[in-house]
């Protein structure tokens, strides 16, 4: 479904679950992970089944990941940053809001 990305015009390096990956500056975190062959972003609370992006526009929350220093964020709405450390999301933690106000 997705091809492994190898063409980076403005590369940044980040990590997901300790695995170093590359992306283009300006890519969303979801696009970067999918482009590197990573399809399991989190696990469902009840069934423990793998979950991945569904809508890619911020409506479904299936792409929740944990970014060090920010908490849970929607990967489809979060731009990659050099040195970003990302782990699988846990839906039991508060979701970071876009304006850094109180957690939801």
C-alpha cells in the first residue's frame, strides 16, 4: 500500500519506539511513520489490537502517539521536528491540545 520513502529534500531524524527514522521537514508525523513502513501507532485499550491512522484529517483519533515533552498527540496533525522522540500512544493518557491549554 505504501512505498518506503528514500527521497528526502530537507531531512530530519526522529525516533519511534527507539527506532531511528528519517522524514522531510514539514511532513506530518503520520506521513513520516507510514513512509517508513510503520503501521502500528497504538494498541486498542480493550482488545489490544494494533491501531493506525484512518482519516488523516484529525477527526478519528486513531493515530494517537506519545511525543516526549508533549504527551499524546494526533500524528496526522503534528509536524515532525528534528530529534523528536515518539512512542506508541496509550489512550488512557490525556491528549495534548493544539494551543497547549489544559489537557482534555
